C-alpha cells in the first residue's frame, strides 16, 4: 500500500471538496439510492467529472495508492473501470500500461 500522496500539490478547493463530500456521505445523505437517481439528472459536464474521479481511483489503486480500509471499494472501482477499458468502451493507454505493467 502506498498512500504517499503529495497533499501539498493538491489545490485547496479540491481538498475542500473531498472534505465536504466525505462529510456528506458520512452523515448528511439520507438515501444513497435516491442520491444516485438525482445524479443521473446532473448536467453532463458534472457526470463527466464524476467519471474522472472513478478513473483517478482506478489509477491510484493500480499504483497502490489507497488506504487499506478502502481496499475493497478501490478494487471494485478498478475492476469496473478496467472492464470499460477491456471492452473498448473507453480508451486509456496509461491505465492499460499500469494494468499490464
């Protein structure tokens, strides 16, 4: 496991978003199913940004950058993202190199 992420190079706004999202998930969300349904109506740009988060989680899992407490979720994200790459639904040469590396 490598959680050696350089937090100094992460923008303050990005750190604030992670904190806010963590607080939302850990206490303010009343229904993850309904939240997921509401997310399907988000503007396409926001949906694309959410997908980029999935991509980042998969890349970080492949690099060993995750907390062991989150290994299952990180692995599931990696499996889902890897399936999309393997089915040629998305192209990500960097991910393919990480996976085959």
